[in-house]
C-alpha cells in the first residue's frame, strides 16, 4: 500500500505536514488539509493508529466507562459518543463496570490506570464510591455524563427542573394527591433520583401541598416500578390520583400495574415520567424528554476541547428537558376519582350533577 510519502508527494507538501493534516494535530491551512485528504483518498491511504500516535504523542483513543450497557439511557449515550468519535476518526475503548461485579474493581484499579486513551468519559458514576477521584488521578482529561461535584466537566439534564415541571403539570390538572415513585432511601439512593425527588418536593411545597408529599420507594427499573405500584395502588383507602415517576421505565411499570388492578389511566390515575424512553410512545406516556444521545455528543466535544487545551476550564452543561404530553395524564375527573377524608370514603358527585 502506498504510504505517507506518496500522499505528501501528490499533495506537494512535506511528510510531516501530510501527517499533521491527516492526524488532525498541529496547524495546517484548510487548503493544504483538503489537498492532503484528496491525495490520500486518491490512493486509498489510511494512516495507522500507531503511526499517528508516534507522530502526535496521542493514542487517538477515547475511553468510556459506564455501569450498564443494556439500559436505554446508557445505550443512547454510547450511541451519541460513538457517532462523534467515528466522525473524528477516533477509536473507542468501552469499559463495562457493572455495580458490585468482580470486574469493576479491576477496571478502576488496573485497566483504567494503564491510560491507553487520551481522555475518558464517565457515564453515571456515583460519587459515594470515590471512583471519579480515581479517574481524575490518572492524569487524563475526564468528562462526566451525569454526576456531581466539580472534579470534572459534566453534561446532564437539570433533574430538579424536570421533576418540578412534571409535578407542576399534574398540579395544573387539578391533582393534589401526587406521589413520587422511584428510588430507595433505606440503602444507596442514586443522586439522580435524589435530585428528582427534590424537584417534586419543592413543587409540592410551592403549591401548598407539603403535607401531601409522598415517596413510594422502588428499584429504578420497570419491574421495580410495577411491584411498588401494585402494592401502593391496591391500598384503595390511600391511593394517590397521580404519580411522578423517577424515570420512564418506572412510569411504564406503574401503568402496567394500574391496568392489571383495573385502575384507569388517566381516568383514575395520571402517570408522568422523565426520559422519553423508546417505549414511551407505545404506552402513551406523558414525560419530560431528555436526549441521552445528545449528551453523549456534547461530552465528546467537551473532552476533545480539554485534550487540545489541558488548561481549558471545567464546565457544566445542564440541559432542560421538554414536556411531552400524551394520554397518560388528564385533568382529575370527579366522576371516577375518590379521596379519603377522615377515614371515610368521599366520592364527589359528577360535575354539573
């Protein structure tokens, strides 16, 4: 195969200039870069990663570490990361750091420490485990997708805002008995769920409903939401009329539970989630839309900027989720909605009756 020397000859530049143009490092004028790229395409030349690394001192590789690969949010973030890296001609090394797995400690204590990447994107790492600090000590730029603190640059949605909007939507529909479904306080409670519960709680307090704040604990999964909702909704004397779910999977679990119990959605129970999961449309779920794929793309841009300039200040990008109204929420209907007052069942009469 023809090499860099032939590319340089055809483009009328030196070998070092051709290497810079194809490697994307150092200054090369746009006109020169286009000539070099055209010459490389003409002879089918593709620079090897090893050659670029030797010339630039960079691995041309980005590391990504995340706790799940089979969950919707994480898969979407990874798609966004990969899209940008492919566009930039960069490699990706993925570390599947499943929580409580034997391999997780090895990933943080061994594999990542080898620094076979120019920078790292950490997705959904919990600060309680001090893992983020371990990554920062490696000495490579790190960007977080979802996180806390200021140890790294970060991109995420504004969880407090999303939960406030979700709760305000239900309050505007006339609901007062609104519960937050998701997260468990008796053990490790994910920072995202804490922030979302905080947004729900603040919205309830602002509406004068502080005494009605209710947290229904559950695993943050579809089965977890289903199991918790079955238990909560089967208690007819204390049943809420609306649910703010910590995420769409939990919300979908609640909808399935309601259907199996004969509770009408949204006639007797309104349900709203946060995500706009790929199944949200299927279940007609009202939700706050975030874009994990866009968060992944933004994270790559932030990381590459830090790789190019190590003095680049750390930044935080918090995106606003957008309310998507479908048919899982509705104005409270007095003909089918029952409330408990002083231990007795009070069923308001139909409007206009």
